[in-house]
C-alpha cells in the first residue's frame, strides 16, 4: 500500500510539469482501485411458446465481459453516427440502414454463440459485420466504396461479409431460406454448429419465411430464427402491418421466446438457451428481440413522420442499451465512470482513423469490375453491358 501511495504521489507531483500527465494519474488511480470481479443481475423474464421453461432470469457479468461488451457496443454506435455524417456529406451513397439503438442485439447474440457458428441477416448489417470480427476501417471503407472495404468496395452497406457471416442481403426476407440452408449444411456435415437467421418485423409477413420454418421443423435443423422487432417496418408500425404481433409464436409448431432486445444480458442468456436447444438435435427455435432504432428506416427516411420525437427521446432516456450496461457496471463496482470515459475516447479515435482511411483509400478501378465472382477458379471473361465489352474475372 505504501508503494502504491508513493507511486501516486510521484505522478501527482509531476502532473503539473508534464503535458498529458493527468491521464497517467487517472490510470494509476484506476489500477489501485479494487473492482469486483463479477456481479449477478436480475433480467426480464422471457415470454415463451411451446416450452415448459425459458431462459434464466438472472445473469452473471464479469468485469472483463462488461468492459468488452461496452467497448463493442460503443464502437457500433459511434461507427453508425460517423456513417450518418459521411452520408450527409455525400461521401457514402446509395442505400444505408443504420443500427444505432439495436446494439444489444448484435452484441448479445455474438456473446451467446461460438465463433464457428454462422450468422446471416438482412440489410441492417453493419453491427453484425463488426461483432463477427471485421475492423471498423474495412466496414467504413466498404460504405464509401473503396478497395480496402470488406467486399472490395463492391457491396456497399447492404452486402458485407466475414468468416461465418453471410451478409447483408438486400431482398426483404430472402436471407431466411438461405439461413435454413446453412443450418442444413451444419447438420449434413455433422458439425456441432448452428445458424442465427435474422429478419425484421417488416419481413416477418413474407411467405418464404414460413416455408423456411416448415422445412427447418421437418428436418430438425439447428437454426434460430430471430425477428428483430424494432416496432416499425419502414414507416409502418407493427400494429398496422400484422394481424398478430406475437412474432415469437409465428412458427406455430416451432418453440419460441420473446426477449428484451435492449438488454445485452437478456439477449445473451436467451441466445445461449436457444443455442443449447438447437445443438441438442431438437430442431429450430424462434426468438423475437424487442428493440428500437433511433434513425429512420434508411438514410432517406427522417424517421419522424410516423412517430414522434418524444417517443424516440423516451426510449433513449429509459431503455438505451449502452446506458443500461454502463449503469449496471458503475453501480456494481465493475467499472468506474472515468474508465468508461477512457474507452469512449479510444473508440472515438478509432472511428476517426477509420473514417480517414475510408475517405483516402482509392476506389476499385473499372477493370476489376468482374473480379471475385468465384473463389479459387482460373481467370475467365465476363460480358459487360453489351457483348463487345469484356472484363476479366480473377478469384
């Protein structure tokens, strides 16, 4: 203890003499503080369908997990806000659907599965691309259409991919049968893997989704069908679009759970529960994540013509997923406000550096238009807009 006090004393003495020494003081004081290793929290009970019991109503969060979740969720939030800024500057073009407000979904789902498991989602995909392991700079560079993007600048906002992450799909609901197919591959190859197949409340009325339910149940596929219910399909509220808003019951013969999608711990525990069910060979499960998006449906939607600003502000003030995690950690001695502020500073710098890269990196040249159609194939020619234009395709 005397040694620690001496170190603090030396740092404080030099603080007035060296620029930046104040942050060093903060780090020393944080290092000397005794934080709890973990804490147990009550979480909201999930509604269940065709199940005798649901996920647990308590969750243990370690300090290490909490700091990790906080940094990832804050990174997704700041990345989306930077995308909003770049779009308004006309540096990002085309379709762009932002994920801010729904960070607990992508983080909780990733925390509840293994890296070898599979994820496929719709076009609101930036958060999942990051939680699946791609760096921010590759995501932002893809949004700006640069060579350093995760799809070489050719996919844009709706078509991003990573290892065991299959996009990013632009056709409403079309990714759901693909997710069932990925789950079929897991079962066929006898791998202990599952597929998370995500769609929104707006896509939940698509006929192909019910066809995928039927096949998955018939063949007992290890697939979790996940409806991210953010209350509005484009500009239409769920009450105006669906005769039944109990999306977790939509599978009828498939068990389902309804989860608080604004609580990262609730999502994590529900995902672990559903994953264990699927891995046991019992077949698919439905999850409905009740969440909320702060931005409009896309960048062309201001998001206030079908809902009030007061409604958005109320969700921000009472249910924000990052705020809820932060309060839990600080109030249970898992972290300090100063420590979390340091993370915020790190995240902002990472985002700014990534944005610099995404705006300075060159665009792909026209001659590479036909590249990367197939993997590990010899080069071949691709016809252009007319039969006289040819592009070479290289894997």
